[in-house]
């Protein structure tokens, strides 16, 4: 193989080209989805640039308000939220937006309205900005039923009704991971071109993994199945090696590693947070959608995560997601617990 020539690949699969290729499989498509996605990608590029110069631009620090989740807002949160709301509204393809930062859903004015609902967390893990840990944007897209005024019901749909989901991670490189329902693909931002180039085609999560990812600081409040599973990770009874613990505390980074290397990411319910901590619409659903598309599983402790029907836009849920076999094990532990009850 000619490595010197390989340095300058001349046939680049950009994210735009990939989306247009997907679109061409549907002759009836009007290109609305491609336009919407290009606006999301632009928002991610803007936030990536802002995150990279946050320390220099004095963007770090509190903006003085507390968001709907009771988290003190960082200036970058506020900026990212504005960027995405503006990008999504101006695309002319959205009708309802749900953001982690806004208490109420945003209904787009009729003149700029389209057929899509977008749910998103503009800057997940933002408490990690100050120490340079990877943070990211998570999003999910729903298509509304034709005709009639859009209502909140259009967005309170189970995750299995999503048409696409993805995240953009701002880390050592800027990585965009996307699924439109036929596999998962990863793109990396080439700063010299200002384009996302496909670097991880058709991501498949390993069936088993050697890593578990959980906040062990909550261990004293865990339920039985979670405690049993983590104990088994550390002290396996079948003679296998113990699993490694990796926990960054930034969902995008933890899920990204799980997707590529296999293993399990868990944020269970506990005595302190009986409904779990992660939000259903814009954290649990998009990540579960990606996991299933990559051949993994996502489970809430009661049911398949994507079958959950949300009743509130900021609803929370426990979540166990990752390699197929690891999630099977968790499911078996919860089933055994139920039998005892």
C-alpha cells in the first residue's frame, strides 16, 4: 500500500455527500432532511470553535442563571443553545424544538415551519469545560404527522419513532456520529477543510466488552441488580478477568468509548434519584437509537429504552446501554429480581 499517497485521499466522503447518498435511495424525498442536517452540522462546527477558544474568550464561567434542571448555567451552555435554536429555526424545516436548557418547548412560527421536531442537549457535560474533558451535543429527530397544528404530543413519542439521532463530541478531535436508521457512521472534522470526513464507516459495537462505566460514588443507593452486576464486573465468579472501570462523567464521551470499544454504560435509578438522572428525550433516546443501530442494546431496568413513552419533555429514566451480551446480563438480573418480588 502506498502510504505516502494515502495521506492525501482525494475521494472524500463528507457528511453532506453521505447524507445526499442516503437521500438518493428515496426518490420521493424532497431534501428537507438533508437541509435540516446541514444546519445541525453547522451548529456543531460553531460550538466546536467556541469550545476550543473558551478559555481565551472568557466564555468559561457562570452566566448567572440556573437552568430548568437546577444546574448552574455556563456561558458556553447559553451560547450553544442560542446557536442551535437559531440554526434549527432558520433551516425552515422544523416545527418544535426541545432543548435541555429551555423549560418549555419552542414552537416555530408558521412562516418558518417544517415537518421535523428536534430534541437536543446543546452542550452535554458542560461542568467539565473548565478541566478540558470532552463534552458534546446530542440530538434526536422526529417527523410529525402531516396536517394540523403541531402539538407537544408530536414530540412526546417513543424513541422507536425517531427518524435519526446523533451526537457531536468536542474532544481531542471533533467527532460527529450519526444514524438515519440504517447503521451508524462516524465523521471527524478536518479543520483545514472545515468539513466532516467519514472516518468510522458502519460502526458495530463488539458483542461483549471488557469495560464498565458507572458513577460508583452512588453505589450505596443502588438497587440489587445494579449492585450485583457491578460486583460481578469486579469479582467475576466464572474465572474470567475483571472488567476495567472507565467513567468520564460526560455522557457523550462515555457512550462514544462504549460504542467503539464495547462494554456497558449505566446510569441506574437509586434511592436519591428513583427515576434515574438522564433525560429521556435528548439523552436516553438518541444514545439508545445509536446503540441499537450499532448492534447493541439499551434497557431501562423495566423495558427496552426505545419503547418508553415520555409524558413530559424533561422526563428522566434509568439507562443501561452497550454491548448486546452485557445488557442481556443486566436484563437477566432484573428479571430474577422481579420473580423474587
